C-alpha cells in the first residue's frame, strides 16, 4: 500500500471513529493547522478528537483577531512577544503580564517593545471579545456544514491606531462629511492603542480623541518615546492631557517608564 493510500485509510478510520465524513475531518485538520505529522502523532492519544476540536476553536479565534494591529506584528505569537520583551523591555513585559484593563502610558527609547507590548495586550482583549462572539453565535467545530465554515473572517479591526494615521485619515476625509471612520473608531473603541503620540508634532486630533475617550470612560493605551515629565509638560501635551490618558472613572492607570539606567 502506498503512503498516500495508508494516510487516507487512517483519515477514514479516524473520521468513522468520531462519526464525521472524511472530508469534514480533513477540513478540521486544515482549519486547526494540523499537518500530517501532528495528526499522526496526536491520534496515538485517546483524547485526539477533543484536542482537535479545541484547536479548531483556537484557530478560529486567531483568524478573527488576525487584523488587530499593524500587519508587521500579526505573525508574532504572544510567546515571541514576551521573549523579545524579556530581553529588551522587562518592565514593559511585566506590565503585559499583569495587565488588568486600565489605561496605560508606555514610555521608553526606541526598540524596547512599547508597540509590541501594547499590541499583545490589545490582541488578547480582542480574543476575549471574539470568544464571546463565538458563544453568542453558537459557533462550534460542528458548525462546518455544506463544505464551508460559516463566515469566519477577521472582524476585530479598529483597536489600533498610530497617532500619525489619525491625521492622515482625517486629511483624506472629505470636508463636511463628519469624521473619518478611523477617528470615530479611535474615539469609541472598547480598548484602543494610540501608538507614538508624539508623532506627528501637531497634536490636536490626538487630544480630541483622548478627550472623547476620557468622557466616555474608555481605557486607552498610549506609547511614546519621551519621558513622562516632558510628555505631559507645558511644552508638549500638558498635564490635563496626562490626566486624561491615565484617569479612568477615578481609577489611576499604569505608567511604564522603561529608560533603563539612562
Ligand atoms: N515583526 C517582528 N518580528 C520580529 N521582531 C520584531 C517584529 N516587530 C518588532 N520586533 C522586535 O521587537 C522590538 C520592539 O519593537 P517595538 O516596535 O515594539 O519597539 P518600540 O519600543 O515601539 O520602538 P519605537 O519607539 O521605535 O516605536 C524591536 O526591537 C524588534 O527587534
Ligand atoms: Mg513603537
């Protein structure tokens, strides 16, 4: 018997064991990104079917949050991000690991991982939302029907904005037609990261977004390459802005100022 034929037989046996069609099992394996080697190792364990269903759900969550943040970060796993932070920005890493939903200001020199840390926290929050959405929809691995997965595209965009993209979005938006959708999302999103708030140097729109979020009591994570005293000093954003960044319905947010020994 050829290898291909043997694999097919194994697949058919396993599908029969759990009462599904072999092509459905093949789609489960594809969706969960189980390659042949993983499948053949997994079926040596009695709980392979539970594990596969679990991984199908996790892969569905991954898919739904795959557009959170800049495309360059999407391929990074949480573990990779934490490993980078362990090396470059241990304080920022600790903030990620203990994040509890508050507003935060992440400050430090270039490359310590402010942006990937904010991204990691945002993606985790979106994953929680996506899991709730799956429950609401009644989505399960058994939802695979008629040779397709029901609408499983990414739906959790909108929590990440670079401060300069706020300006670009508003500039590209026709005058007299309200505000750009990116700006509206930045003002109203459940949790929003505003990356690199000192760039651009015109801050009006960033201030406006922050004021709207503060009034609505929504948590925001901002990143910048400046020290706190300068960032919220009179020459830059001012202390009223600082309060808006950190105060969430009377609860103080986190400031992570990771400039090492400098
Ligand atoms: N897609 C990626 N793949 C691998 N490593 C990455 C990726 N993106 C960033 N990194 C690494 O993570 C580190 C932290 O990057 P990050 O963009 O979070 O820094 P930052 O503190 O926001 O810097 P800046 O102030 O310049 O914005 C970088 O030094 C880089 O080595
Ligand atoms: Mg950055």
